[in-house]
């Protein structure tokens, strides 16, 4: 390193010494320590910079700026309709999907009710009193019970996070993942900040991504959950992807849990498949020690755009 | 104090000074700072790495300034000397405030390419790497602009006209 290079670097050395431990300046500082002329130049440069910086730091701030700032921000947050909690909750609710067969189950329950209510009418009772335990009433109650049971088992009960497949191949995982995400998901932790979700996963010794596709890097988090596939732990992380505000799910495994190979991230977008069931698209890739499955209820091109 | 209040208190003054060096009026500088923190209130929760909050704020303010500068061709730039900016009339602080105003005046006279990186350098809130990130320019370019900007600044200081006395004076160095 010559004098000219050292001076170019040291010109960016902050006069208050904040950059003392920055390795980028180490060689130039060492040279200044050995070379008297360069050392004198640096001392002079820092003195001039410090004087100017001190003058700048005394440039007055408008008296009411701080109060005005908080007033403007308070008004922004009090605006009708603004509620960070509501915003997050609505986003999380939007991700809940009704089960596939709910419509058919309801129709089937209605058919049972119809069969009951079209039974031949009972002979008139001598007392001619309304009997709530008559066949049609029982039928209605039974049908209601069936519907309630169907609703509970299909809709209100969360999807089972413990999945069993014949073997943990990428195709099997993709299919199980779509099944799981098509149900009602209860997240273990909800937070819009990705970092908070990764900390939760780390504290529970669950895998999380080191590098994300570009479209997810600044996405808001929704939440995360532990899954188990054949008793192998995996993480589900849900994101609110900015383009179109779609929800994107990322399932992360330890790589050695997966049978078969996956492409690297750079090639993953060329391998977005389209599950024929319910419009889900899937992309999968691996890095050194993790395997990733990214799913979204969207066209493959939309999922590919997240890369 | 909430995290948000702490963030405002920690950075609003340096942000104002940076905004002033760009926009040259206290009203516009205040607007830039307000817009920056409103954006933080709306979107700051998306920032994964909270240690990047400072860079995020300076970057946002700079982008707000550029966005407004592109849109607004109708409003001519006002010379700093003509600005109706009233300094508090405390005699004990008069010399320091004069130096402060002269410092900002000198920065305002720099080439546009030097003004932002040099102001950020002298505010001392950011390293040259953070300045590169804020201004979205390569690290080597930041170093070059700081070096060349200081050279131009020193030349201006040698021939600066004191707006108070109309005399050519050397910049009053302390220490």
C-alpha cells in the first residue's frame, strides 16, 4: 500500500475514532504509525475533520421538532381503521382454508335430514299433542348433530402436524404438505418479524433458513409451527409475500431426513411444480444441511417470481 | 420509554442535520424527518435485523429527498444565505452557532455528488460501508467522494465569505 492509497482510505476514517476496530483501516493505520509524513498528515486530517464535525453537531434543531414528530406519528397511528393487531390478525385469518370436503359433508348431512323428514307421517295420536320426540324432530336433531360432528372434525379441529408417509421422498412430502396446509393450521408462534420466528425455532432446536429467496427476504412473517414427518422434526414458517399479498409457506427439514436429491436454490425456480389438487404450487431445494419446500396457493409462475 | 421513542430520540437530530444539508430549508428538513419516521411506523416492523434501523432511517430520508427533488422542478432552490432561519440570540452561543451555520453553508456549496456522503461522514453516525448502503453506491465510490469532497470543502473554506460580515475569513478551527 502506498501513501496515496493509504490517504484515500484514511480520509474515510471518522475523526471520533469509531472506525478504530474496522479491519478495513488496519493496514493504512499501521502504515501511518510507521511513516512519519503519513502520520503527520493523518493527525492534521483528523484535527480538521473533528473541528468541522463538532461545528456541524452544533447546528441547531428546531425547538418543537421532537414534539411535532410524536404528534404526527400519534395521529398516523390513531387514524380510523389503523390497528397493527387487526392487520396481523386479519392476515393470519386469511390463511385459514376450509377443508376440501366441507361442502360435500354439509350436503350429505342435509340429505340425511331430508330422508328423515320424508318418512311416512305417524298416525294421529289420540291426544293430538305436539311431541318433540317425533321422528322428524329426532331426524333434525340427528342431522344437526352429524353436521356439528362434521364441522368439528373437519373444520374446527386443527390439521394433524404429525404426518406419516411410506418414505420421506420430496414427492411424498409435497403431497403431505398440501394435505396439511389445506386444513386448519394452528401456529405455535405468531409474529410479523421473521427474526422472532427464527429465534423461536432455534430455541426449540428446529431448523430454519439461512438464505431465503429474494421475494421472502423482506416479507412480513405470519407465524411458525413444528411439524413431524415420520417423527423427523420440520419447521413450517408462514410469510406474507408482498407481490399480491399472497401467503407463502416454507417447510424446512434437516437435509439428511430427506430421501432423494433436490436442486440448489439457484435452480429451484425452474422446478416449480403444480399440484393438480386445489391449485397449490410447490418449489423445493436444498443447501448444505437443510431441505426446503416452499408452497403457495397460486400459479407456478407466481411462486417462481418469488425467487 | 418505548422502543419507538428511543429510536426517535437517538436519531432525529442527525437525521434533521442530514436532511437540512440536502434540502437547505428547516421546513423541508423537518418534513423529511417526519416522513421518515412515519414510514418507520408503517414498515419498520418488517426489518429483520434491528441493528440496521439507523441505516434504514438514513436511507429512507435520502430516498424521500430524491423522490421529492425529482417531482418538484417548480420550486427553485433557495440560497442558504437567503433562508429566513433565525438562530437563537444567545450571545454566549453566538460564535458556536455561527460556525455551525458556516459548516452547513459550506456543505451546501459542494457539488451535489459530494454533499450527501460528506455530510454523513461528518455526522459520524455511519461508517463508510453504512454510507454506501444508505446512498446505494459502491464502497470505493464512497471513499473517493469523501476524499474529493473534503478537498473541495477545504478549498471553499480557504475562500469562504462570512455572510455576517461579508469579509473573506478563514474557517475558525477549534482544538
